[in-house]
């Protein structure tokens, strides 16, 4: 799935790519799979000497798929509260592990 994500991001960052073939930066096998799943589009110019797709573009479905993967990454981050309101000492507790991770990220 990481290769799929990289290809979609590449097409967004480079909208003027004219063709993708076996000598391109993009893995042609993964690109063909993505065409079959309608995540990208491109005119098939394959011949006996190799695979080639002209005017590769990311589709709306590909943009939605990419956005869903970004949302998954954000939602996987642990959601912890620094201050815990539990019956600890005087009704307030401090989550030192979360506080440590908070300062470690900065």
C-alpha cells in the first residue's frame, strides 16, 4: 500500500508527467494495478517492447483513497489526556507517561 500512496502523491506533485514506462521512477506493475482499480488513469500505449501509459493522472477515486489513508494515520495516534480526573490524590491525577511523550515529540 505504501507504493500506491507514493505513486498517487507523485502524480499530485507532478501534474505534467507525459508518460510512465518501465524506465520511469514509478513501478509500472503497481501503476497497472492502480489503473485496474480506477485510482489512476492513463492511455495504454503498451507494445511488444514494453509497457507505457500516456498522460497518467490521479482520479477522484484515487484522491479519496489517498485522503482516507491520511485520516487513518491521524486517527491512529494515541489520544491521551495529560491531566486525569480520577479518584487519585484529591481527585486529580497526572499522567506522567503522556506528559513525557508530549515533551519528547517537541
